C-alpha cells in the first residue's frame, strides 16, 4: 500500500525522514536508510561526520 503524502516512512527512525528523503536520490533507498537510521542521536551523527571528513582527507592526498 503506498504511503500517503507526508506520511511517516516505515523503517526510518522518527525525526530522520527528511534526511532519508534527501539521501535517497543520491544513494538509493537501502543506503539512505542505513545512514538515516544510524544518526539517531547527535553523538552518532558527529561521529559519522568526523569519519566522512577523514575519508575525504585521505582520498584527496
């Protein structure tokens, strides 16, 4: 059954739906869901951001 316009996305943590929608176009549904669900609390998101920064730095060298 299709979800209603603006409805809750099943399988995504509450409050992270906008993140999922933003990433879905870039990464696909499954990868976007993993990232959106991983950032349930601020410390998780901060850890992910630091890891991404390290990855970007390493790739640019």
